[in-house]
């Protein structure tokens, strides 16, 4: 039998209600309950959180930086998506 | 060709590696899946794992006094501090794992002596005052080393270091407070504090690494922002900030040659016994064997526990799948 | 001084002190970094409880008594913890079994203590119960992992449960101080917790595919200050500094 080690999990923590879960780091655990408990013990020792998500690292699909050109650069010249693209008379102070 | 086109041409002709170096020079961060030179990957695995190992082995000399801490207040502070070191080791191992090596492999390197850890943890903690001296001096020296790393080029390392530095802010205070209390206590307590300073001072200076002349990795590390200042500069900074603290609490730095140099605006100090440093690095310090035995013992002794958790998880998973079918 | 109340508080607090000391000693030696950190958290919770109880006890005792006087300067016969919590960490199975057998009791106990007419004790119980609820989850989960894990782990945790079983009955013995405190609506009548305790323990042991020990031979004495031989060594570490350097501040 090949040796099976505790898999790697990614930990996301909501610091307080109203904020989104943010990636805090990773850890090892045998199953999801243990991953949650470990996340609580490792990443919220100083009251950093009110909610935790854990997901096994292998289940994350990530974009490949080699495709960054086609993925992200086409958005760069779409300046009309930003409010500063539009001209307004100075008299209009807030819009 | 316009000036701009020419520049683009030139950029294209740069090799991947040069582009990589240019990104770092522009203060861009490197992330795990980005292309990186093999040497960058290897150097980072080495440095980050060394750092992680130091945290984990560093738990042992202080862990040695948890059961004997002199008051409940000191006991909880020490427990929390040693626990933080486990946490920091964990953050750093995780950062290291983003480079495609597992924690088990890193442990293997530590346990077989292939990987190094900070040699200062090979000195014994013989009195309670050593808890003060370690927090004050060893953590003090570590912070000097670590703060610049919050801005290092490898993203996961920088993020781990930001968390580490934030949490460590209480560690040095914890140690210095112990020293203040001892230095201001009974003659016996003061003597205990002075004795600890005597024993930990020189190893703390050595901890900042060999002199620049002897240091092998410095230039490359500077470029990759794994290092922002040379070992000798860091050492000087440490001495200059620590000497007044010792004076403040009435302890004497054990160095007859220590003298303020008005011209340099720094302290001159005596010769460091580098033979001792290399002896400890090479595995012949007072506690090298004990430290390794403790780490290997915990890992091997815990194998059946880790295996059980894994087997249980698999059983649970297969039971769940059966139900679904 | 209200001697009964004082003794009653020590009877509760000493359990947390001794168990916290045992758990704390493992820091740096756990089977994985994550487990190590979790065990230290339990130890820190317990010491936090200890300090609340002892600070209250110190006030009752007066004479400038401090929490540290109570923690470090009693003689072996004056520690009132149950025998269970002082048992050694022969291996991780013992650590978990000891924790589990105590947590299960501790939770039931605190649920009742929260109703105490003594507002300080009630407040401490209210705060502690959240911590202990987590301890119980942690230790129960580990009993299941070890029990229903591998053949090796099954055998080891069963061994630990069998060895420690003999110390469970003492949890439900009433001391004289207990009886007085129950009458005054301050203390918990531990005899009423017994059935629920064994039911809860058996539920987890069953889930963990472990056998419930059949032995009806039980040890007692801790609550009266008569301990197993293990406690003396634990205390010599615990008290080392205060005994070697008396009357100093740290």
C-alpha cells in the first residue's frame, strides 16, 4: 500500500459579518471536519474570524498565468466601462 | 521604427529569465504558477523550509519550560508563544508547498540532516531566565531578519511573513518583560538574568549569519529580495538597538570590547567566535542530537495517529458513497 | 472564610490545572503540527479557567492570597483533582481517552454549574462551557478516528479506555464540601450526572467501534487529596520555580 498523507486544504475566513471570506492560508487534515477544526485552531487564535470555509486544494481550478494575455489584457482598453470615460459639464458636481 | 516599437522589440528579445528578473526589479510579486527559473524555486524552497524548520525546532528549547513556568500568567504567555511558533512553521511549510514539494518531504529533509535550521536552537535552556533571553534576544534578532521579508518577491512567502510578523510582535515583549522582572528582582534573580544574557548574547549575534565575506548566497538573495540588508548590517542594527535595552534594565553585555563609536554612530564590538558557530552548524552543538531526536520522535511516534485519521476518513467517504448509490 | 466554598472551587479548578499541565507538556511533540496547535489551545482554555477560579478562591481566602499561591504552593495532599486527569500520556491514545472521558463529564458539569446561585461560579461556567463544548467535539472526533481507524489505532485507544475506565466513577463522588454547596444551591449534585455521562460515553464508544469496559472496579481518592503516584512528579515540575525561589515575583 502506498503511503497516504493528510491532504492539503485551503482556508477562507470571514473576519466579520458584512465582509467576504478571504483566503487565509492552507493546512493539512484527513477529512473536512478535521480541516474545519484545524482551521479554527490555526487561523482564528486571535479572534480573526466568524465563519470558515475549507476546500481541498486539489478541487480548486486555477487559471494559467501563461494565458494571462488573452484572459486579462483585452479588458484593459475597455475604458468606457469606467465613469471617468464620460465628459460632464463642471456644474454637475455629483453623478 | 518608432521609439516605442523599438522598446517592444527589445523586450521581446529578452529571455524569459531576464523578463522574470525585470518583474522583480519592478517590485512585482511572483506567484506560484508563474514561470520561474529553477534556481529561484530551489533557493526559495531552501530558505523557506529552513525558516519553517527553525520555527518548529525552536519550539523545543522553550517548550522545555512550559511545565515549570513560575506563574500562571507566565505559563499561558509561554504556551501561546510556543504555539505561535507551531503556527508560523505551518504557514511557512504551506508557502513552501506552493512550490511543488510536500510537507512530508520537507520533514524528511530535516530529519535526515539534509536541511538546516537556525543553529541557536541547539543551545540548552537551563534556567527560567533563558525564556526571557530567548524572547528578548533571539526573537529580537529574528524580527530584524523577518520584517524586510514581508516585502520579498515571492508572494506566498511575503504573505506568510506578514502574518508571522504581526503575530510575533508580542514575543519579544514577552521575553523582555521576563528580563525586566528578573533584573529588578532579588539579587538571585538578577544574577539569573545576567547569566542568561551571558550565554545567549554571542549565539544571538551568530544567528544573524556569517560575516558578509563568508556568506555565499547574499548577492542573488538581495536581487530576489530574500534579503534586504547584509548579515553584518543586520548584526550592527541588532547590537545598536539591544545595548541600550540592556543598560535600561541594568544588565551588562558580555563583551569587553563593546564601545560606542561616535564617528560611526554605532557600537564597536568584539570578535565573534566563528569556530563555535560552524561547530554547531555542523551538528556538534550542545543539543543538536536532542533536538533532532525530539522532532523525529514526534513524527515517527505520531505516524499511527496520522494513519488512523486517514483510514477513518477513507472509510467515512466510502460509506457516504455507498449511501448515495 | 467560607471553607466549604473555597474547597469546592479548588475541587473544580484543580481538574483544569492538572489536565492543562498535562496537555501543555505535549506542546511541540504532537503527531502533526495542526494537532499540536489544537492541543495547546485546549491547554490554554483550561489554564484560563483555572485563573478565573483561583482568583475567586484567593479573594475568599483573603490574606493577600494570589492565584499563584493556590496553584503552586499547596502540598500534594491538598490538591483536589480527580485521579483521571493526572494520568500520564503513555501514548496519544491516552491523551485523547483521558480528554474524552473528562470532557464528557466537564460539559455536563458546567451545564449545571451555570445555574449556580453563586454569580461568579455561574459566570465562569457560562464562559467555560463554550470552550469545553469544543474540547468535547475535538476529543470525541479523535476517539472515533482512532477507534475506527486502523487495527493499530483501534487497539491503542481501546487499551487507553480500558486503563482509564477505573477512574471514571470518581467523577460522581460527592465530597463533604459538595454536599454543603448543593444544599446552598451553589454546587452541582454530581451524582445526578452519572447516567447521562455513561450514556454519552457509550454512544461515542459505539460509534468508534470500541468496547465499553465491563469492569466495575473503580479507583477514587483524588477528591480527598489521595492521589496516584503520578501526581507528585507532575507537581515537582509545576512547583519547581516557586519552591526553589520562594517569595519572589516573576
